[in-house]
């Protein structure tokens, strides 16, 4: 127990500082969650929005400026991806809740800005459906609309030759999101899920995510050490998060753990067979498997015109909602979804950049929250070094 301190001013100052002294350090940039926290049986999107950066497309043109945040060329270069030559014939589905009414138009702005080929309903590249595969779209939600734009833009950045299907669930309940996943699995060979809720059992929801021949990526969460579902499902690739910065080394980039990345040990679901030699320290499902950039301080550029929380236009996003669609796009580039499962990266870990520094909190089994050589919780086996692990 802390020694009692006399003096109103000094005591109040110490008490005000306690949360910052005991919690893991966060990136020194202002950001907020795009989606509200939800209750058991429902999920929240894992997009984090920089509060200090937003610019309309018109302002950007008038200033002849580039959007803030990492661009497609940055992601492709950092992860050594064959984005210009691979991905044709592949379809990546995005599953989110609620409707983004301007999703296709906003995607067009993003792709045009970076010289990516158009992806529209008219040219057969883009398709938007409701959770049952029809066109009875749910109500609009501004936070989830931002999440949708983030997901569409990240798949585009990594795999511009991939087709994209957006499947919008009626709500953020696991039942509705799961129904949307089932629909997505019938329309695409890769499905990206940027949401999570309290840990749950595959006995309850696993049938939604068990689709052999379809690569299923899921964000690990944005609250640091601790497990979320569906990242803890035995049927998915759980995607953690990093901080990605340019560096004067042979790779040209440096990565460390993002301290918000979700990780840990699930007591609800069994371990992956591929984790047997990973020394996870967990008898059940350990999270994460792989990772990609997620730190808002080193975030990505995204365009979304559905105004929400006072922001629209060009923004900078972080969260493992960035990482999951990036890995989804890498699965699309690899083109192996029909032949691989979520154990595949464990057999090809040499084709990943190992992240060996940083932490997302403190835990009794150190590797579940602190980076090291080989597997660790916040970053899994590491980040893409080409497509060889996928």
C-alpha cells in the first residue's frame, strides 16, 4: 500500500498520476476508438482514429499535400510484397457491422489518390451485400463506417489486384457477424474480421469461423494483454500489432511491439497444432499468430466521408483493425487459401520478420506479453517478409 501523503495539492497530483504509472505506456498521440465498447455476446470494432489529423479531399488538393499516415507503397515496401504482380483471381471479403453508405465512393478516392486501379461494382472488382448476401443493408453507424473504410483501404493497399466483397452485418452481435462471415466465406477465399469481444468458446460460435479452404484473419484487440474472441478461435489467424518506423538498416524499417496489441492465453479453446513447438506457455489457444502495423503513432492513411465524432475525409488510423486486413491482403497475394490453414505460418516462420522488442503489459508467463526471439503474444511469429508464410 502507498504511504499516506499529507498536503492536498501534492496528494491530489500523485493520485492523478497513478493510472499512468501503473498502466502500460501508450503512444504519445491523441486517438480514440471508432466504435463504442459493447457487452457480452457483442463485438466492437478495433479501429483507433487519430484525433489530431483529419483533412478533406478538397483541402488536400488545395494544399497540394499528401495524406498523413503510411501509404500503400510504405506497406508494400516494409513487408516486401509483390503487390503489383500478384493477387489476380483472388477475392478478399471484409465483414463488419452496420452500413457504410459511401463505402464504394470513398474507396475510389483512396485508390485514385495512390494510383491504384479502380475497384468498382461496374468493373466487377467491388461488391457490397448484407449479411444474407442481398441488398437490404442495415442502418448506418458512423464508427463502423470508419472501420469499413479502413478495412477496404488496407486490402487495397496490400493487394490492389484482389477483388473485394463487403459484407455488412445487421448488428455487432456475434450471431449477426457470424451470419455475415458464413456469407463472406461463400463469396471469397479470404475473410478479414476487424472486431472482437470478451473471450468465448468455439462450442458457441466456432461454426461461423470454421471454413476450410478460406483464410480467416481476425484482429487480436487494442487493450493490451488479454484475449478476445474471435481471435481466440482455433479456426482463425489471430493478428497482433506492431509499431512500424522507417530506419537506416538493410530492411529500411524497424518494428517493435505496439503496446495496445491484444495477446494472451484462452481457457475457452484448444491450442493450434502448429503451436506445439512455439513454447507459448499456454495449454490452450495462444494469441497472436502473426502481426502487422497497428500503432496509431505510426498509423495508416484512410479516406472516409461519413462524418463521425467531428471527423471525415483523410484520417490516420491504428489498432489491430489495420493489421487484420493487411494480413488478409497478404493471404490474397499468396493465392494459397484453398490449400493452407491457420497453422501454415508456424511451418514457414523463416518467411516472417521476427519482432523481438517491446511489451503490451505484464504477465506471469513473459512471452505472452513481451517480445522475444521466436513466438510471442503481441506479435506472434512476426510480420510478413513477402508471402512465403501464407
